[in-house]
């Protein structure tokens, strides 16, 4: 996944966010070894110190742990990952609801719009599946 | 401390190009020296490199004053071509290897090879962009303590810019520091961890990049435009 | 470090200098061949001969000047243009840079001066030999050796006559000439380098300023030399020796050498001082 980094927010925070999402989405499985700071920094085209800061913060929260000679690893604590997943999901939902409110949608309108959109998505997906003969 | 400037001043016939510059740079940082044209960026870099002498103040590089000792610790990339075009690239590599103990020819050949640049050719036969890359490769093939890059990405196409930034990152050494002067900030700000804003020969700001972003909620590019509004 | 600088300086200047020297050698050989023929035996050939000799002299002068100016140009280009950014950021002292240019430049200047002298001698020898042979002069070798070999002024030959007039033997004259050439070459080289260094002090039009300084330094050198040469002349006025020309010519060369030596020291000190000043490259 490409690193889309915004220059007007601290980079290290954005790095933390991206790695969190990568962990939740399964790109990094629990127990996986992370690439070195240098490699990650080069991949993201950021300053290695910034990358180091982000990883240190992730270590502090426990999402990532370091073994002195072997490098950094994703935590195997699946509960923590699930909790993080819920937390992030909740943040997205809260933001979504706030935005819908700004548009003037009431709660019921929001829910019905959601259901309708999900339904159409399912049917278009089904059509696509039929077309491909699945 | 890799670099320390104390009350550095440079005047040309009464015109102060730099005034009271006091700056300290530690190991392991990539620092952007930012400022509008004429703010004194190149002057400061040339002073550190030993091409100019200060009107007053001191410069020390790892405790050494400017001289052969400091020059052996500094890898300097000027903002224009400075190598003899009539020489072959491999001869220039030999020259650098001869004079600089920390020059690593294998690294240079490796980088040239990845770009399909033939070291047996004379430098003048290459296009402008390729010449820029050769100059950069030579500068980055040294294991110096302080790299001074003066406008390394100006006048170069975006793809080459990416290559240059990647090269700078891949040659990063936590025992060394890189000072990059530029006015193309948005391209470069993600690889910086500190910036120095230079305005009319004085230091306006010297701060960590992410801290600035946190405080101002702006990118360094936006901040620059704001600070140096015409 | 100095050795490395010398190595690269030598390599860089070799190509051009070897070409110039080869041209001189070819010219000399051509001249030798021509002189060995009977081309100049007719009176009609005299203007032709004069022309060829003139051209030859001009070529020699041109070569001498070209050598010097090439070396000046190399000094300027290598240290005070784009390449200066490379040279002045090398881990060397400014003195090492100066010395590398001085040493290599001096070697080339001397070499070329020597080649010029050898060339003249070769042609003179061939001309004389050819003349002697074609006019059936026997025992020319023996005569020449007899004339030149004896250093002692007591002998009755050309050398003695020379000594009576000038106050020293041709050999002594040659010796002093060589000293003059050795020191003179150094001073010529330095004059160019110092002019370039002085030109760098000026804000704009540095090259033009250098040319101006060169002319000025040249004139100053000549004036100083002339002043110093007055000394033997004054000595003659003060003393009242019989053969005044004798002592004048005897001392003349010595004073010329001394003046150049002093000028050389002053110019060298100036060069060292200016190189240390740290240049303001464009």
C-alpha cells in the first residue's frame, strides 16, 4: 500500500496510523517481523529519525515490541489488536455520523441511507459475480 | 557535535550576506537549509566548505577549524557542475579515491550501474540530468561526517528528483549529518527532520520538522510561504 | 597529499606539453635536414634563407610564450573557475596547491627552455659542420676542440681573446647563462601566477585585472633589474681601472642573476600570502 503522507500533519503520527491499519487489516500478522527502520524509511521516503520516532511510540503502546538483536515484531496479543480495531472503527463511525449531521441528516435518514447503499452494493456485486459466471 | 558555527558573519563590501549565525548540528540528522534567493544559504555552505573565509565568527567541524582536516570530513556538492567534463567518470572516481580516504568506489560503481551510466565515458557526453546524478553519486559515495548539498534537486526533472532523494535516504548514516539547501521544499520536506529558515542572512527558525507541523498545523512548504511572503 | 597533487598536475599538463615539444623536435629535425642540403649555396637563396631563419626564430619564441601562457591558463582554470570548487575542497592546504603548480610548471618551463637551446645548438652545429665539410676544411674537429677545450686564459686562442674583452671565459658565461635561465624561468612562471592571484582580489573583470597586473609586474621587474645593473656601471665610475668594460661585463650577468633572484623571492612570498587568503570563487 502506498504511503500517502500529508505534509501539514506530523509525519510520525501518520506513520503510526498507517502501521496500525496495516496490522488491523492483516497486512502484518501478529508475530510478523517488521522491516528495519532504514528499509521502512526508504519505502516511505521519510527521514529515518521520524520513522524511528513512530516505531518507538508503537513500542510504547505495546503494539510492536523489540528484541534487541532480531529487530521489531508485531505483538501477538490479538486482544490488543481487536481492541485497536474497534477503537479505530468507532472513530471512523463517529466522524461519519458527525459529517452526516453537518449535512443535515437525521439518525433514521442516515441508517436508511446506509441500508440502501449496502443493498445496492450487494446486488451489483451479485450481478458482477453472475457476469463472471461464478 | 558535527558542526558548530558561532556568531558567524560574512560581509561583502559592507553588505552583510550573513549576520551572527550561531548553529549547532549533531549526528544523524537531515537538515533543510531553507530561505529565499539571496538569503545566504550558499554563502553559509561555502563558508563551512572552506571556499570563503568569514568576516568574523568561528566554524568548527568535529572540533576542527576549516582546513584540510575539516575538508576530509565534509562531502560538498555545489549547486553547479564542477568536474572536468573531459575526464572519464572512472578517472574521476580514481581521483576521489586517491584524495579522500573515506571514498568508497564500489558504492559509486554500484549506483552508476543501477542507472546504466557507463563509467568509461567522458563526463561531457552525458545529458544534464545524468551529469547531476553523477555529481551526486560521487558526493554520496563518501563516508563523510557532514554532507553539504547545495540545491541538489533544482533544475532536475521530477523522476530524477525522486532518485536523488532516494539516494540521499539510502546513504543515510546515523553517524553523519546532511545539510541540504533548497527552495523546492514540498519535494523534500518528508526526508528532513530539522529545518533552518534563513532570512536576509540571519537564522529565523531552527526546529524539528514534526514539532513545527504540530504547532502550526501546516506543512513546511506552507509555513515557508507564510514566513517569506513577498 | 602534495605528491598526489603533483601526479595529477603532471598528467593533466603532459598532453599539451608533449605535443608542443614534439612539434619543436620535428621542426629541429626538419631544419637539420634542410641545412644539410645545398639549398643555400646560391645567392638567390639568401632571401629564402633569411625567411626560414626568421620563421624558425619566431617559432621558438612562440613556443616559449605558448608554454608559459598555457601554464598560466591552467593555473587559472584549475583553481579559479568551476574546477576550483573541487580543488579548494580537497583535504589539502592552499600552499600544497600552489607548490604542485609551481613544481610541475617549473619542470615544463625548464624542459622547454632546454629543448629550445638544444634546438638552436643542433642547427648551428649542423650548419657549421655542413659549411666546413662542403668547403673542404680539414681537421675542423680538431680545431674546434682546440678552440673550446682550454679554459685557462693563458692559452693563445679564441677563448683567451674572449676573456680579455669580457672578463670571463665562454664556459663561465655559459654557466652564468644557465643560472639566469634557471632563475628566470621560475620568475616568469611566478609572474603569471601572482598576476592571476592579484586579479582575484578585484571584484569584477578578474581576468582583465590579471592581465593588467601581469604587465605591471613585468615592468616592475625590468625596472628593478635595470636599477640593479647600474651598480656595476657606477662602480666603474668610482674606481679607475684600466679596462672598464672588462669588469662591467664580468659583473653584469652576476647582477642580472641577483636581481632575478630577489624578484623571485618577493614574488614567491606574495604568491604564498595571496593563496592563503582564501579565495572568493564565483
